[in-house]
C-alpha cells in the first residue's frame, strides 16, 4: 500500500497547481498574449522588410537591365557616329584628292602649253637661222645685187 504521506504530497501539489493557476492565470495570460503580439509584430516587420527588400531587388534588377540596354545603345550610337565621321573624312579626302588631281592636271596643261610655245619659238628661231645660213650659202653676189635692186625699186614706188 501507498503511505499517506505520498497522498498528502499529491493533494498538496494539486492544490498548489490549482491555486497558482487561479492566481497566475490573468498575468500569465496577459504575458502570453503580449508575447504572441510581440512575435506577430516581429513577424509582420520581417515580412514587410522582406517585401521591401524584394521590391528594392526588383528595382535594382530592372535598373541593371536598363543600364545594360543603355550601354548597348550608347555603344551603337558611338559606333554609328564613328562610322559617320569616318565616312565624312573619307569623302573629304576624296574631295581633296579630286581637287589636287584637277589642280595637277591644270598645272600640267599649263606647263605643256608653255613648253609648246617655248619649243615653237625655239623652232622658229632655228628655222630662221637655218634659212639665213642656207640663203647665205646659196646666194651669189649677182643674186644679192638683183634682190637689192628690186628692194630699192619697191621703196621708190612707195614714195
């Protein structure tokens, strides 16, 4: 059999638990409610922080996507402008080359005309000298006198 002291201990403990439950029920309930509300508030703050972080992440990801797109656009614009500048430089160089070619052709033509004139003058001078030499060699004193006489008569006829 179980001794009485064990029964008294069980009854004592049960009374203690009932009394403590009756006395501590309101403060314990308030403590647990406050603790639950604190945990709910912390959970709500954590969820709000998570939503904010996800929103910021999405914003940063969209910015990064736009930046990559803008970088690609800027590269394309720079390439197009470089191509335009290169084409403009090539066209300008072609214009300078054409002008230089025309100027050179004009100078060549001018030098050619000048050389032809000089050659023509030199040829005429040489032809005159050769004609004089040939006339001197072929003219005899009688022919010379006859030419002089004809020249003098022409002069007298003019007066």
